C-alpha cells in the first residue's frame, strides 16, 4: 500500500472513531448510578420461572401536574397506578443496552394515598428466543427529588404468585401459562389490599446507566414510543361442541354464556383476521372447572398429511368444517368465585381461538371474552387510490402483515419466532418509510444489529437473541438496509456513526475472497431464499467445486457498491476508492466466471449447471447487464421456467430488477402469489409460496407490494441521499385513473394520473424545499416544490 494512501485511510478511520465517540456519548453515556436500586423478592436465584407482584404506597399533598418516572425490569413488567395499567415493557434490547421507559404517572395520581404496583415475570428457561436476561428484577426511579418517593429499594414489598406455571411449546416464542385462580393473588393492585404479610424487597444491584458500570444491566432510554393497545371484539363463534349453540350475539357483543355442570364444551371463535392481542376472559362460578385457551393462525386438514418439513396441510383459511385445531394454549382453573378475570401476561397471535371448558359439579358462566390489540403504533400515512378491489385488498393485507410483524422490534413472524432477522427487517423498514414515514423502529433495528456484530466482524442474523445464529449473507443485507436509510432519511450523522461497523463486516468477508475477489468457502449459514432446486439446500444457493457461488459474489458486490456510495457521500474518499476498486474486480470476475453466452444468463456456479432467477435478478441490480441487452435478458428471466423461481420473499429483489430493466408497466402481472394468498383466505402474507404447507401465515418480507405500488406504480422514489431529491417515474400499466401520496421527511408527496381521450392529465405536488425530476416514457421534466402539472 502506498504511504499516502495508507495515511488517507488512517485519517478516515480516526475521523470515524471520533464521530462514533461523539455520537455515542450524546446518546447513552451517563457517569452516575441512579438513586433507585434493582430489587427482587428475597429467596430466589433470579434465573428461574416466576411471576411476582411489587407494591409501594406514596402520599401526595395534591394531584401533580407532572410525575415522570423511569422504569425497567427483567424479563417483563406491567406497571399500575391505583389499579390502572400505565406502562408495559421494557422494549427488548441486550444487556449492554437495556431499555428503560419514561412514563408520566400524573394522570393516574391523586391527592392522598396512591398505590404504585408492578407485575414482573421471568419466563426463565422457557423464555422467548428474543428475550435476553440477567436475572429477575425491577427498577423505578423518579425523575426529580420531588418524585423520589417511587424509587425502588427495600421500602417496596413483593411476593411470588404461586398461581402461575409455564406451559412449554415446540416453538420459540415463549411459553403459555397456567393460571390456577385458586392460588392466584387477587386484588393486589388495589389500595385496600393488605400486604402486611408480604416480605420487603431485596436489593440485587445498583441502577447503572450505560457508561457508569460494566456489570449487569446497562440502562439506556428506550428510543421507542409506547406500544398501541386497542380494545378489540372477537366477531364470530364458528363452532360449538358439547352443548347447544349459545346466543348468536356471542362473542361479538358482551353476552353471558352458561356452561352446564359436568360437561366438556368446545367453542371455536373466529377473529376473522389475524391479530396480535392480549386475550381477556371474564368468568364466574364453576368451582375447579378447567379452561384451555388455544391460539392458532389457522386450522389444519388431515393431521397425517404433512410436507417434508413436517408442516401439516392448511387448506383454505376460512374453512373450519372437517379441520382440526392445534396451537399454543393458556390454561385456567376456576376458583368458583364471581367476576374472575384472566388476561394473558404477554400478547398472543391468533385468528382462531378455541375455548375447551370442562366443568365439574358446578356450572361456569362466561361473562365476556375480548382482545386488546397491540403493536408498534405505526400510522398509515400513504394512500393509493384506485377502484381495483384486488389492489386494495393486497395493500390492506400487506399493511396488516407489516403491523403484526412490528412490536418493540421488527419480527419475522409474530406466532412462531418473534425475531428480528436482517433479511426480513430490510424490507419491513422500507414499508415503514413508504407507508408511515415513522423511522424510529428502523433506527432501532439498525442500532441493535450493529450491537450484535461479533469481534470477527460479522453480525448475528437476528438480534436481540439469547442464542447464537449467524447468517453471513444477512450481514451484507444489513449494509443494504443502512444504505436504504441513507437514501430515504435525512440523517447522515446516524449513517456516519454506523459506517465503522459496515467496514468491519466487509473486512470479515475479505478474509474469504480469493485473488480474483470471489468468495470461497464462506462460513456459517448462507441463506438466500426458501426455495428448492438443484444444489439448493436449507435456503442456500448452490456452490461450485471451488467453494464459490454467484449469489454470494453478487451480494458482496452490491455491498461494496452500497458502502462505496455512502463513504463517498459522507466524505470518506479513501474507503470509497477502496470499495470501488474491489467492486470493479468482482464485476470482472463474475462476468468471466458465471456468464453463459449461449444461454444469455448468469449461472449459479462456475460449472454452469444450475441457474436461478435470484442470481440473474441480482446481476441486473448490480449493473452487470448493458442497457441495450436488458429487454432480451428480462424476457429470459421471466419466461425461462428452468430457472429456480423466487419465493414471495425474494420477489422483492426480482421485481426491483425487472423494473430497472424497463418492465415496470408489467408490475400488476407479477402479483400471482399475492392473488393466490387472497384466494386461500389469508388475511396476512404467508412465509413462503407453498401456501398449503407454509409454516407461518404472517411474514412481513412478503409485503413488498406496499412498497412497489408507491415506488413502481405511482413511481415515487428518492433520487439522492436523504430523499432531498425526488424522482417520479410512474408505471401505471393498464390502470388509467390512479392517484396517491406517501410521507416524505418534509411533508407529503402527492401524485395523480388520469388518462382522457388519449392524453394523460398528470399532477404532482412536492413538499417545501424539495425538487426533483419527472420521467415519462424516457423523457425527463424538472419538478419544483409545490404544484407541477403536465398533459402528455
């Protein structure tokens, strides 16, 4: 390396390091421990399963205008003030970045005596894979000296509730729970509850904000708003077994249902669409009756009819006759009293709920049943106006899918895993930008993934996660996700803060590059897409005899292109030049190694014996196909059925490539898998294209039409870093009257396209201080802030 070039790179590294130090210092580091302590019940190890109640009375001379507190717990908490639920959390993170929420208690307080109460639970060895833990604990601190009465210390009382036990299941989204109402502590949140027999809490640790200690929980403020909680009725009772069908009003309206003594009854409830909700059952009497509450995305056909992965056949999701129910469940034992209430501690995912009730010597009364929807509080701020009912259904289901896969992190699926995988998250973040404009969850995801990076440079495939899983290819998608943020959000400081991590990722991959730049024998799981075909195994693309694969080389090439663009745009020219050089070498290698001139396609391996849509779509996106060759290349990409086909997930990249290749007006013809989802009765998008046996019925990576109807059909896109410039290039296809809008960092972008008498009436409105260009059939027109009109 030339000395001058070395010094340039060294200077860039030092500049980046100083930038990270300043950014991190502003965000997290606090030198002094909190006055409040982490507390727990006495006599527990803190790592076992347990449900615990904490209480503290405080006296106030008058109702305060503001009373802010900070709160966190391990694993989870629900905070109550005078019996009212005011906060749930903490937002998931890792021990080095343990979130606390700031909550204003003032609306719930009054003059005189107030009870601050918290439910804390630790799922122990049964915990969700996404749940990192240190030990059971609670911490609450007032923001000022006047609010210090709430600070957790030995003045708090707490006790374990012996009425709860875990129910373990075969998937990793955490346990169900058994609530024995004969032992569950009732009324513990109320002012008149007698806690005199409860022991005082034990102090287990100081409250350490990040930077003040390197032990236990390193507390940081949660960057997220409170999750939404919305009352939600369950509309339909689909099936009754064991007794006469009850009132038709049940459960859509509150209506008592009487289950006779010595009876076993099964009630199948239908939400009519998939949801995430805290499920509540209110019931009376029924001494020692058992109630099993099952939650399922769908019902199943013949239990013996399974695919190679042991997934049973699902059939049409609306059908219930002749099907069987299986799924996660909670269980309750009644104590025989009036007005018993059970609410799941954690939210559940369901379309169908099965109540299986077995009474003994006394009848049981169901007083009410309902859910409380929860999720990240995204607001739909985009509009696509059309009379096409199928398009409207696709957008509606896509938005529901995206919402159900967004909580304190993005999730691959809400029912089975609830894990923030990078491959899924990249698409989910783009949906957030185009549909909501709220980027807080995307920023949080980028931060968390950056925190997950191992010393060798590669990131975890998903984070947070208490287990280790590395999908090396997902680290490259992380760089793509960071580039997306750079292009769509005006926040260059945040991106600059993340570039050192992106460099470490690329440094990791450089260890496995041969002299020609091609990756060879890349370690860890190299997942690409859930498809089958020659050489595809566990979602990994085929590798050649030398350990290389076109798909891996193309992903690395794209990562160099993304990283180089960010580095140059943010003034790090040494890194930009380095990545441009590496990209150029890799481009030449890919052309020489994988191109088959006879077929006019890129092969999956150097042997040129397998071919896929995936590799050839990535070749377009990596600018390896000359513009004059794109029409013929695109035709082969679509019509050659010998190519391994992309699933619903990877169609995001395939469709982007086809649009780039000039086929955007055909976008509506590429939606067959989404139309098939509709025909099969799905209310969210399935995990993969095999709808009969798809494991999950809700995977947000399939919701890419909620990007492309705006980016491709309406044609609205960023034309430079930070969305400071706009490109409008519509592809209406057969649609002749459409309009819509998307959120922009400066406001709203609105467009309207209407064809009349062979002419298009086009209206475009840009927010203040935003300019751009309008492209129509290859011709470019300037756009200015405010109104722009064309007749073409």
